């Protein structure tokens, strides 16, 4: 079922991603092959933020193909798929805002990034903004499976 606005699925989306916390994130390498890893996004409405190290294969992949596919599977019959445009954020003010958001959000969604990165201005501290162009909430416990799909305009 096609969903007209993000608001129609926002509650269920947030509930499912908060239950999963971590998700599989796939990028495409320079030869067009997929590569997956587990990351920890935090969502503000329909915008996701991912803290991650710079200088990794992920960074090289995103230089050529700035899109990612996220899969959240806390409940195998209720996965969430999020296809996004990804962009590195260099603005120190935005990085500080998300650093504080992580520190001020209760675990498991929130955490203290300092033990991982040291400080918000550390060169290894990367911030990815993921902007969905498609979100799918699936329920495969029903026959046929129920799919709620939202596309950004």
C-alpha cells in the first residue's frame, strides 16, 4: 500500500527502528558490488543521522554512489527497509547538535560518542545525514504480506 505522507507511518517507523536500534547498511563499491555493515542511526522525523569513522571503505563507496539501503530486523516478520541519499556533514555546528542529541537521548538510541571518537572535532569523527527517498514497513505474518511504502516527493 502506497502511503501519501511520512506522518502516516512515523509512529510505527520510530517504534520499529527504536526496537531494532542497529541496522544493516549497504553501500555500492567502485565495481558496482554491494557491501554491508551494521550501524546505529538516530532519527529526527524522516532524517537519519549516523556517526561513523572517516577514511573507511564506506567513505570511498559513498564518493561514487551516495546512496545507502538500510534494513532493520528486530522482528523477522516486521522488517523496515529505508533507501536513502547519504551525505557527509562537515558543519561543526550540526555535528555538535547531533553529538548532544546522542548524549541527551536515553540508551539504547542515545549514547556517549566521546569514548569512540574523543571529541566532535576529531578528524575520525564522521557524521552521515541519510535522507530517505523510500521507506517500507513490511508485515510478513499476514497473507499476503502487508507493505506500507512511503516515497519522498
